[in-house]
């Protein structure tokens, strides 16, 4: 086989790629013409084998393909069919990848009353009697007289540190990127003991979303202890404001020049109405009506006749 792989100039793969009719005949014999569609490609398996792909028209298998693997043992040997199988295509709906039961439990899955034992040789834990490189662990071991059976190993600390650093309360979270400052300079930050104290601590601010959680020193939020915010009105206010709700009165300023004295009012002359001459009002002139000339002549003759008659009657008496 090694000699074949070394001396192959590509002719074997060309022959395998051209064996479309052989592959179709094999799948038709296995599945039937109503379940086989068009030829959609060839996948190389190794130096002496390849798989021809055909669309599958099988009910309930949308997006799946028929795979017919053909092989060639040598240039002088005939091409043979190795297997015919139904495989999912790029758009096929398939079940998720199988995960062993001991790896299916994820962070946050443990509920009230659930029990999840650790593995026998968990690399995160070491026997407590072994000397640790963490001063905090050594101090606790001496104080308690090795009361714990296991303590955290170096691998366990590094594993936890990597998980916390890249988690929700790490420096790459959305909250940390928008924070005005980091937890390492916050008064609510309480560092952890031991070798993890340089990078992690606990948050004690009840307003912060990280309250009671282990946070990275480069994490941050809007509740930092050193934040100073200028409290101003949300409504824009002019620099000069006039309050016209009240009217203030102020006395006029005093002047140095003396004001001129006001003139005294003249004494009123009392006139005795009894001694004062009374002017008689002129009588209004009688207004003679306008008379036409002819009418006036007739009235004048009538007046003359009446006067003559009166004079004659007077002489008779």
C-alpha cells in the first residue's frame, strides 16, 4: 500500500471520480429508483477510495444523501463498491452530538437536593497532607490540623482563575467594558486569600450586579465607590433667571442737590354776589321767516287796508 501511495500520479483518483455509473447502479440496487436523486459530488476518502454522493428522496430524510464508496486496489484492478449508506447533508436535521452522562451536567444545572460527586482522580483536588505552593492553604492546614481531606491543587486554581477571568464578572464582559473604573480600586472590593488575591476578590456592594460574587480586579460596574457625578437638572436652565412671581420695592437713591420749593397756591378772591353787577342777557332776536317777494307785497297791502279801516272807525266815534 505504501508503494502504491508513493507511485500514484493521480490516475487512480481520476478513475474513481469517473465511476459515477457504477456507484448509481449500486445505490439503485440497494434503495430503488424512487429514492435516488441526482449526483451531487465526490469526496476523496484516501489514496485508493472515494465516495459518490446522490440526493436522497426518502420520506422523512430531507437534506440527506446516498454515499457510495468505491475503491481501486491497483491500476490494473477493477473498481469495486465498498458500501452504500445514507448520510446527512449540510442542510439535514440531525440529533445533537452524543455526550457521555458524566459530562452532561453543566454549570448552573445543579439544583436543590441534587448530588454530583467528583471523579476519583479529579486533577483539581490533591490530598491535604501534601505540601502546597499556596501560603493560604498551608496556613489553614496548620491552624486546623489538616482537618480537610483535600485541598485545591495548582491546576484547580488555574482552572478556576481562567473560568472567572473569562466569565460574566471578568474584564471582557459588557458591564466591565462600559464601567468608569475597575474593581481593584473600589472600596467595596474584598481580595481573596492566597495566590488568587492578586487577581480576584468578592464584591460587597448590594447595588452592584456582582454583589456576593467573585470578581476580577479588572471587572467594573457603575457602582464604583469613587465615582463622583455632578447632579444637575435635566431641564436646560438659562444663566440668568428672572422671578416675576413677586415684585420688590426699593427706595429711590438720595440726591445731593436740594429740591426746589414748590410755589404756594394763589389766594382765591371772594366776590360778593349781592354787590356784583348783574349783566342782563340779551333777548334773543326774533327770527323772521323768509317770505317770497310776491307774498310780502300782498301782506303789505292787506296791512295798509286794515290800518285805514281802523282809522276811519276811530274818527266816527
